[in-house]
C-alpha cells in the first residue's frame, strides 16, 4: 500500500462521523478531502517502520496509518497521533466511532 492509498483511506475513513461544531479542518477545494501533512507521515514512518516489511518507505502490505483522534474530529496531523493498524482494525476503528471524541483544547 503506497502513500496515495494510505492518504485516501485516511481522508475518506472518517467521513461518516459527526464532527465537532468548532472543528474546521483544512480541505482540498477540488476533492473535499482533508489536507494531510506529508512531512508528518514521513516522520511517523521514520519513527515507526512498517510492521510487515520493517521499511520506512514504500508499500506496507496489509497495514494502514490511523489517527487516534481522526482529522475529521480536529485531531492533530502529527506522528504522536498516528498508529499502524491492519486494514480490518482500521475499518472497525472507524465503524465504532460515530461521534468525535472530546479533544483537549
């Protein structure tokens, strides 16, 4: 799974959640997807190599990067808010989260 696939999975994954009324994440005007920080993803991967391959770049078969507090819920797009999940775990995470959790201001 390359960067584009992870990017799409993360930007589309939280779309069914009820966002915080005060949350207005930056969105791409053409696609409506939340804008991601490529530097944050690179930093996360440098600190946490792919569980399947041990590599810090390239495909990570069977795994996706998840945000503990989704971007849709004003979660920070930082390495400390990211984790590796299998595809099934990632889907379950977002299916179980219908309302955004409270985010410390």
